[in-house]
C-alpha cells in the first residue's frame, strides 16, 4: 500500500497515541492533535503533532477520532458525521452511537428493539427514587453513573448484599459527594457468570468477519480487589461470527449501517448457562484494548484502518492464538493527587534492561532525546503485551517483557488472563458460546 495521510484527533484526553505511532512506523504520514492542555506532551517524540486539527482535514486521507468526548460533552460523533457528509473518510461515530455510551437507558432500548436480551435495569435522575426502588425490590445491583462523571471509573459500584443495603449506603454517599455532577445513574440487577466483551470493527456497511472477544480486568489489585480503574489489563482472542456475536452485535448490523458508523464497537456482557446479558457499550476504541489489537494484527494496521474508513471491506490477518495486555502504572493512579504525582511520577524515566522494545506500547508517554518518559498527569505510561498459542503462553510473554522494564514506583496486576486459565474458557465452551454460529 502506498503511503497515506492520517490525522488522529484526541478532543479530550490523549488516548490514541500508540495507534498513531504504529501507523507512523509503517511509513504513513501522521499528524496528531491533543485537545487537553494537561495532555499536550503525550506522544511527543513518537509522532508529529498539529495544533489545529480542523486545518488538517483537507490534508488527511483518513481522520481518526479516539473517543466520544469533546471536553466535558459528547460530540465527536456529530463532527465525524459532518466530515463524512463533506466527503471525508472518518473512523468515528454518529450522535446516536455516541449516545450508546453516554445514555445507558437509551443503549438498553436499542438492544431491546433489536431482540437482544437485557438485564433488568432502571435509570434514575433522583437519588431518593433510586434508594426507594432498591428498598422496595431488594437484590444486589450495579450502580452505573450517567453523563460525564461516568469517566470517574471508581464510581461504578457492584453490590454484594442480597437486600441491596450496601447499594443504598453507596447511593446516599454519592448524593452528598457527587450529586452536583451526576446527571443520574442506572441500576442494573446483578447477574453472575463470565464477563466478556464482544468487539467488532464496522466499515460503515458491515462488520469485518474477524470478531474480537476480550476480557477486562478493571479492579486495581490482583484477584479483582480494590478500586475501579479504567482498565488494568485485557486478555483476548479473535474468532468468527459465533453465537456470542450473532446474539448481540450481529443483531445491530443493520442499525449501525443506517447510522453510517465506522470503527470499533464492543458490548460488554455477562454470560451464563441461561443466556447472554449485555451490560454496556463502548462505541469507540477501548484502552488498552486497541494496543493489544494492534499487537495481534499480522497485516498492515494502516491499511486496515484506511480500508475501514473507506468502506472497502477490510480483511485483516490476525494472530490465531491468545493475547494479553498489562497496563503498567505510577502513583497515584487511579486517583488524582497532583502533589503525589509530582513527587513520584512526573517525567519518570522508562528504562529498558535490553534494547528490545517488542510488545511495549505507549499510553501517557513521551520521548525526549531518545529517552522514554512518563507524560501528562494520569500515571499510565506504557502497556506490555504478549501473545501465544495458549493464554498461559501469552501471559508469560507479557510478563517477561515487563521484567525488562525498570521504572521507580511502577505497579501492575500480575494475574491478567488467569480467569480464562482458571475456568472461564471452559465454562464458555461448555455453555456452547464459542463454536460456529
């Protein structure tokens, strides 16, 4: 493929630097825009930057948006839609697909309208109404904030008590601490089973045939203990349009085509022997999932996204085994404490024991005079990935790569992928979800 021009846009936090770096390394012309002042230095030294993304749209052969947010508001879908109407090739959403993530009640309505089973769920704009519902219908619930505050991942709460008393206590605490920012919240009835995300790439007309199945590890500590983070690591594999796909994303293919959606979209589900229960959408790239997907591509990443944006029925070659990504973080992640970050993490050097950089991906990192350093203010400098014919082999490669890294105060989960090895894979197979559709 001849060299193409790619414009990557982060209109809020800087998230897509690693993908931009990968496409740049393949020989394509790249420009990267970062909107958040605190993130402007992220990816410096890895990819060329621009200070005005709108001025570059005529230059670009492909425009890539990394998230649904423009500052505190959703909005990249509307921008992407407008650019497509002007004849530009864009990886990005639409106002309605943005809404799938921002408005959880709407997302459930879309699923139900297309014959997809959903967990019992209720949206509340008033805390007292939510508390009353739990008291009148005692059960374990999951609290999911709505609107911009949902980006504060530690606010997601999974209840444990059969009478819902812990959920009532948490709602009362949230009203006092976050009531001024929370537009509302969704209560989902808690369902036990295997948590799996079904991820497809959509080219404006149809899904790419290869479907990605990934398993998120959101809690900070091994054993799924501690505060919620955006993500501490991901394990995954690629397969065809099996039952998991056909009974979830597959039923939305026509709706997404009517929207003109282009890009990655996943639906996170709880699966058990009784059925598949979608929990929430990610109508954009996942992080660090996209870094792991890049690692698993055995064909050109740039060519894949060029074909995706142009609706050219891309056919990526992907690794046939299993893949694991581990996020390596610094204090005070996942919390915000400027003093702690300044003392322990700002500009921290990422040192490698050898010259090997294989499987190491950047997040909040920059390169200064050849030295990798932490950038921004979030404490998520790098992701280490591994792949293998088994999940255990993929785990071993990822953690061997981490052993090659020296970074003071770094920490990470050492159990990414273990759930699959310990039985999640066997359960999904036994329940009949992984075979041909």
